[in-house]
């Protein structure tokens, strides 16, 4: 009932920037919290950043704090992840996720809706 589509991934050099977009459609009123997750080969999917639709409150993983910014455009039902000062260790598939509720959680299994992912590759 909620569809999420990520875009904006690509190949950049270390120190560069990318902006990811997550366009939501369907029953978007079910989306109280939006999150960005990433998964590198051989590693578990990990939380990157999250935002509450109503208040705009944000939360970041320590690994990206100060470099990444999550934001939303309520009118467009779109969430963004601005990624600056990219490092090779940021290389991963990036996934947009949504859930209902109050708490901004960091565990993938707590999110009901997922996008297909977009690849971010940072070269040295």
C-alpha cells in the first residue's frame, strides 16, 4: 500500500557528494517515520538516518553524523539524503524505508515498507 522508489545513487570520488531521493506513493498517511539504511557486501543492513514526518526530528548513525543530512518535502512525499564528504566505506546499496508509529527506530525489521535500493560507490 506504500511504494518507495530511491534514486540519485552513482559513482563518486572520495570527498564528493551525492543526494539520494526517496519518492513515496500510495497510502502515504501510514508513513510516520522514514529511514535510510545501507548494506555493503558481506555486512548486515544498517541504519543511516531517520526522520519524523510531522516534527522533522532527525537521528543519525555515528558513522555519518556531520556528513549526511536527511530532510523531507511533505508536499512532494519525498525524503532526501544529502551525503557530503563521502568515504570509500560509505559504498553500499542504500535503501529507503517507512513505518508507522511514534518512535524513530534503527532496526530494519521495524520498518514495514522498503524501496528497491540505489547503489552508491565511492572510489579512492
